[in-house]
C-alpha cells in the first residue's frame, strides 16, 4: 500500500512540474493537496525524504507535507509515535544540514512544531533548547541545521498553524522563555565561526523578538549585542545587523521593559551606533537595499524613542536632523519611512496627555509652548522637503496603471504629512510656506511648467481644513491667481479640487472681493474639459453650494442652466452619470435655503429633468417599461433619491412625492421582478420617508400596500429594507398601528415560508439579512405590534434555522435580533414582555444553546465570536440554571479526543460565571480559548460539528394561523 502511494506521489509530482497540459497539472496539484490530508502522507513523505534518489522537487514537497502534518495532524499519531518521529526528523535535520535551504527550513519548522505539541519531559527533561545544546556540543558538523532550528523555535511559538491547545502553547512559551539564557549562550558560542555570523545574528534577532524582560544592563553587556552593532558598518552583515539592532530598539520600549528609564543603559549604547550610519545615506556607492536598511533603522529609532525625542534635548534634535536627512532622500520609498515618525512626534507634541507629569495647567502650557517652538523649524523644513514629492513626473502619461496608482498613493501620504505639520505649525503659517512654493513655481510666467504649479496647489488644497476662515493675506492672492493658470488637465483638476476644499473660506470671504463668479467660471471649464476634471468640478460645485448656498440664492437661473446642461448630456459638459449626482445634491441644498413657495417651484424645476424621462417611458406603455434597460430607469431614480435626501423641507418634498407617486407606482408594478430597479426605487422611497416623515399623508399607506403585495409575489429583499425605514419613522405612531401590524404579519409570514432550512438561508442571504434587520427595528420601535403576536415565536424558530449561515451580514443580523430579544426582556421597558419572551425561549433553550455552542466551536467563522458570545452570555444571564443544564447536555456530546474533561468543566464554569455577571469582555476571551481548542485542526473541528450537528436539529416551529 505504501509503495503504491509513493509511486502515485512521484507520478503526480512529475505531472505537476513537467506535464505540458495545464489541466493535467491542475489535477495533479489538486490530488497532491488532498494527499497531504491523508494518514498515508506521514509515511510516504518521511520515506521519500530519507530516500537518496529523491529529486529536489520531491524533497521540497515531502518536507512541506511532513511539516504541515506535524503542525496540523500530530494528534493522528499514537502516543508512542513521538520518539520514532523525533528520531526521523533529527536524522533529516542532519542529512539536510548543508541544504537545500528550503528543505532544511521545513524540517526545522516541523521539529519546532513537535516541541510545541509534547511536554518538556519528552525532550529529556530540559526541553528542546537544552537537548539542542547537548547536540550542538556533540555534533558540531551539523551546527548550521541546529542554528536554524534555534532560530525557528521562538518564531513558531505563537504560530496558530500548530494545532496545539492554548494551555499547551502557553506552557511551551514559558518553557522556552526559561531557556532563553541557554539559547543566547549557544548563539554566543557560535560567534567565533565567521561563516555562521549572519545566521547567529538572525537567531539573536529571533530570540529578542520573542523574549523581552531581560535587564538592560545584562543585555548591553552581551557579546552578541556588540557583534551586531559593530556589524552595522559591514556590507556583508548589514541587513542581519540592522534586524538585530531594530529588535534591540523594540526591546527597550516593549511592555515588559519596565519603562524607558530602566532601559537607558542599553539605549545609550544603541543610539551612537545608529547615528553613526547617517553619513552612509549620502554614499552613492552604497547598495540601494543597504541604504533602505539604514533608513529603516533610523526611522525605527525615531518612532520608538519619540517620547524621548519630544522632550527636545540636544541629542534628541540631532536624531530629528538625521530623520530630516532620511526624509530628504530622493527615493520616495526611503523618504516615506519617516512619515510615521513625524505623525507620532506631532501627536506627542500636541496631545495634552504627554504633559500630564507637569502638574499644573500653567506648567503644562509653558512646556507645551516651549516644545512647539523648539520643533517649529524642523516641521517647516519638513513641509519644504515633502511638498515637491507630489509633482507629476514629465513622463507620467507613459506610466503603467499600477505606477500611476502608486504615485497617487504617494500624494495622499504627503497630504497626511502636511496635515500633521499644520497641527504643529498652524494652518495659516503652513499656507505661507506653500504659497512661497507656488510663487516660485509661477516664476516670471515665461516657459512656465504646469507641474510645479499643480504640486503647490495640491499641497495648499491638502491643508484646507487647517486654514482658518479668517485668513485674509494669502488665500485672496491664491484665488486671484487661479483664473490665470492654463487649462492643462491635471492642473485644472487640482484647481477645481482646491476651490471645493476652500468652500467654507469662500463663504466667509468679504463680498467686496467678488471671489465666487470667476471660480464658478473655472468649474464650468472643468466640467467641459475631461471626465476627470468634470468629476473634480462636480464635487467642488457640491461643496460650494453646500457652504455658500445663501450666496447662490439670487443666482438660481445660472445654477439651473448648469444643472440642466449637465443632466441632459448636451452642451459640451463631460459629467458622468455618477458625478451628476453631485450637481443634483448641490442644487438640492441651495433649495433648502429658499422660502417655501420659492422652494416648491425650484424643486419642480430640478425634478423635471429627472421625472420627465421616466414619465415618457411609462407613456409608451407597459411593454416598453418592462423591456427598457435597467440603467435608463435607475439613472433618474438615483437622482430623485439624491433630491429627496438633500432638500430638507419635509412639506415641500412630501408634496413632490405625492405628486410623483403615480409614476413611481407604475415602475413598482411593471418592474417588480427587476432587482436593480427595485433597489434603486426603494432607496428613493426610503429617503422620501426619512425626509418627509408624517407629512407624507396618504402616500405612505399606498406605498406600504404596494410593497406588501409585491414582496409576496417577487421576494425582493429591498422591500424589507424599505419597511425597516418605515418602522423606524412611524413605528411609535398609534395612528399607523393597524397598517404597520398588517405589514409586519405579511412580510414576516412570507419570509418564514422562504427560509425554512440553512440551505434556504444560504440561497437568499439578502432576504435573511433584511428580514432580521426589520425584526430588530420592530423590537426597538414597535414591540407591541410584534412580540405579543403569533409571528414572534415563528420568527425565533426561523432565526434558529439560519444562525449558522456563513454570509457575514445575514449572520450578524440574525444574532443581533436574538440579542435584541434578550435585551428587551431585561430592560424596564420590556418588563411586560418578559414572561412571554421567557416562555418562547425556554421551549427552545436546549436546541438554541446547542446551535450556539456549535457556532462557537466551528459552525461559524471565528470572526463571529463576539456576536456569538453575546448571545450565549444573554442566555446565561436570563436562564442561569436552565442554561447550565442545556450547556452540559450539549457539551457532553463532544468526544474526549476533541475536548477533554477539564476543558468541558472549564466551559461550564464560563457559562456559570456569565450567569453571575462576569464582564462580557472576559467571558468572550475565555470563550475564544474553548473555540480555539475545538478548531485547532480540521479533523477536530469535523468531530465537534459531527457531534453537535447544528444543521440536523429538529424543533417545533410555531404553527401558522388557521
């Protein structure tokens, strides 16, 4: 049998790497992946690795297989298999001591995983590090393998690929920490072997990352530290030395370091060595990767010691100057390494919490002002250094799409740095620096390049929110320059964005400046130049209308002309249908400022280009309406949504909704099968309901009757979504109780028929999501219309059937509904429902608990843990002793190979503690550990789910009414 499996593996590997047919290679890859999960994989992989005739491809595959089996499936083996497995891995470790490197690494990871699985006694009482020490002393020919294993051990300690129980993982971590001195001694002993120096440094970095808490004075005296720091000046070992030094820096500021003061002996050793690298940044003969490593180390040092640096000592300012040199580097990848430092420095300088130790308010303000003044110059230099980074390259048009995206991202990063600078310098002073750049870019006007001008304007636009609306020196000059700039596409796009960014300043500017008219002309030009400039101009127009709406109230004719040209698609504008929504919003907010009679007429005018095309389609007959492309409807309906959302005049909008309801109803009636059109139409109705509220009058009843009927015919989830909004607005209105009760009964009654099994939920996640969002709304806004009805227990049953749906939003909605049920029963407002809710849950408690335990232990992704825990805690607090019995009943179903007796007891203790009032956070953390135990590998997870069988549970569903 083993021989057949071995031959099959060889054949599949040959096909995977050498067969010319793609389908054959894909099939071979799939077979090999499946084989790795079999029991035979242990023996086959082991024997092929020991086989001298195995080629590199076989060795790599088999080493990966053996590593994954040890990590994931160690529990498949009988307890007596440990020793032969350890011996075999040890023999392989020695066999591949000189390579191939990939194979040796996999064997090392496998041995590290084995050490995680088994107790320290199985390694001879001293643990794997002491065992390794003995082997290194007696088998010196294989030291490269032993060093790699020593390096891998701390790295794998926290690997969740290893299917170990949390308790065992913690024990291994403690054992490993107690062996740290032995490990460091072994690494120190290997320093004398020059060809192993890089490997030793990598091992040292690994142990530093893992094992904090060593005293700074002891660490500073280690030969390993001196070797690493002295190697910073070695091209051969620079990268490894940088990694060690970086870990030493992190070590000094770790949580276990007992504060930065205690680490000063080590810090005082580190900083001079790192600062000594500064000159190498300018060395043109230096390899680019080495320069990056040095820059990374300097940035790391700055970021880690930002609290010390913020104090502003002479030494600290030297570090700041060094980081400015990194920022000034011509390569953006290197320069940007410092951006986090500048952000954290700004936070430290400006956050009052940084000065808490100074006591009185006067002392705090004095020290804060001293520091801000001290760091003023570095931040002014920073603004100058980064502002040119946003300049478009000459050959930008030849860039690939990916390179253009990277350049855009670099501009966003610079924007963030500039905003950080404004927090230290102030927005207005930063504006002055950038304005100087703009004037320099404009030059004398002859042979002026657009790129430097655009870059300066982009930077000014980036800090707009930090510039005061009272600024009256620089911005008037900037605005007066804008009409003079050429209409080059990227430049015009930035000019339009700048106008929008300073909309609040434009509103506050003195009227005698006459700023607005020429800016509107620029936006007009932007809308007719290209789609990109039109997009920027449309957004700017929206901001201008939002903030300067009162300045436009006397210029409505001009606004309507722009609006109609943009929406009609004729007249030269290049505004896309998506960007036209910005113009719709712009006009809508201006209308809100008008007196009601003027607003009503203005609303009609902006609705006409939207509603008329819909009415023309309807007038052509039902057949045309049913066949017209979706986009021809949703384009206009989405604009209508924007109007209903942004005209904040309830009565005026309600009149429009009532007037246009026949048009909307026709679309409801003829396109109810069309999901995209219905979603767009329901969104429009939602905004109408939200804006108009009780002013909607008879239309709301007609709308509810429409969606109630159509939902039962076409199963569109958006009808539930719209109903949720209606419940939120009208749920507490007694006058609406009758038709809302009818709506609830109809919608939930039909949904329950659609969602009977988990397969139904999986097939219709949108309906599940919106149904239980609606149910939660009913609990919050109109529980009287829902909880006392026969529909409530039926919906609880429906929720139980769908709890384990994998769709994230649908699952969260179901769990939130259950949480809301429990919360209602516990609240003072829900006291009158408490007995009813308790009766419903008690009847279903055992089954619900079993489903929730299954969800906790693998039926749902671990990302649902918080929601699942909340439901379990709510059950525990509401039904104490009953919940404990239900939990005990289902937890005993899980076989002992998946969950031990002590782990079962621990789970029941969590339930007991939850019922007695322990905090949700601590309970969730403890549930997470049980969840991890039951998910530690696929085999265990399958055993647990096979025992609990949440999808096969049967329970009595409350019967529908006769």
